[in-house]
C-alpha cells in the first residue's frame, strides 16, 4: 500500500491523460490502443499491491478499496465503448468516472494517513 500511496497522484494523472488522449483520438481519428483495468500502470500496481489485501484493512479502508476497484473497472469499460461515433455524452461519462475515481483515491489517502496518525 505504501508504494501505491507514494504514486497515487502520478497514477491519477495517468487516467486523466488516458481520457485526454482518447478525446484527442476522437478529434483526429486514427487508432487508439485501449488497455484493460489490469494492463494500465494504475491497474498493475493496484491489483498487484492493494486490492488483493483489501480484506486485511479496517472496514472504512476496505470499502474505499472495493469502490475504487469498481470505479476503475467502470472507467476502462466506458473507455473501451468509445468509438469514432460516440458523442459528447459518452466522453462526459468517462470524465465523470475519472472524477469519481479521483475523489475515492484522495479519500483513501486521507483516511489511511488519518488512521496512521491516530493509531
């Protein structure tokens, strides 16, 4: 978890960049290489270091980890559905999923730091 938390803002930025690149692809045309939730840099670290140990954490942290997993999976599912024919509503759904993921990640970081300071 420590390595994940140290890289959390870099990993958030990767998802923002992914969404921006996808939007640019739609504007310019061409081929876009989608990645699954386990193939992206965030997913490799999250599924390798954090998610498998979710049940070892207190319920508040565990619930955030499970919610992050759901949102991360949703982000990639939405991204893979976006094609040349998608509209702005589809992109807004992707950005909304990104926003929700960022909110949960920052809440996870604050919660862990708070519990460490109190505990």
